[in-house]
C-alpha cells in the first residue's frame, strides 16, 4: 500500500505548531512530507523548524525567505535582509545552511497532475523553468503581465484566479485566514506566525488538517 503525500504551508519558525501538526498527522515511513517553503524568519525558532524538517520531510521547497538569506550569505549585501532576519542568522549552523542551499523550487506529486511550489506560477507560460524570483515571490499579476506583491497592485488578480491548469498547484506564500480552494489550485498559508493556523493537505483526496497558532509572533 502506498503512503500519503502531505504538503504543509508556511511555518516561519513556529516550531511548536509544526511539532503539534506532525503529531496530529502521525506520519508513517511510507508518507512523503513536502514543506512549501518559508520555514524560517519571523517566528521564534527557525533552527528547530529546520531540524524537524531534516528529520521528517521528504522535500522542503525554496521560499522567498530562504532565498533572501541565501542571497545575503552569497553576497554579504545587507540590503537583502529585513530586520527580523537577523534573529534567524544567529540560529543557523552549517547543516541548516546546507539544507537551505539544497532546496528545490518545485515538487511534482507522483501519479497525480499536481505540483507543489512556494509562491506560484505566472499564468500563460509553461510552469517548468519559471525562475526563483517568480515562483518564490508571485502573488498578483500586474497590469504589465508581470508577477508582483499584493501590496504593489492591490486590485490586480491573484495568479491563482487566472491559472487554469493543468497541473493542479498547491502553494503557500499568500497568507489568508482560510485555505484558498480553486478548481486548479490550493493555497495553504493560513498565517500561523500571525496568530492563524498551520495547515496541511493530505493527498490523494486533498483532506485538510490544521493546528492553531499558540500565539501571534509577528505583526504584518
């Protein structure tokens, strides 16, 4: 009997919630746990989250927060960083950095027309080969047809609204109070670090499991 594929949304250093969700999921050796990126920053214990990921995850995808830290490590340029990132930098050891550096951009779910990614894809172009700056950061598609943050074009459509698949896409990055279900996509970032919840999706079937945040760790 084959195991489950389980995707988990943005953890952002919320190690206690990650542990609680792992306990609720009761993983077996046949399961494949896929983390949708942004394991780090904002929350209290990025190092613990990475340690748990190394122990339990089949794959952790590159998020914009990991990309930011890696760019800083590569260039030494502090303009890559935001204030809360400095707490994370103090926590990371060589094994944690190696784990971040090895993160892929996407994960294709075996036997299903489903792809996992951190941010999403720019509709209208093949999803394979879209660069890190797009797939880790996209939220809305601006009037210029390019990927942008919601804050840059508040009235622009979220990429998932104009994504018509296949594949079906499971993603994080855009925090919402509830998972965002559409015909061709599912958004799992339920803003744990902002006092929301940490949410998992179990495949096949797309059954959702979540745990509430213990507290609000970060204000947007």
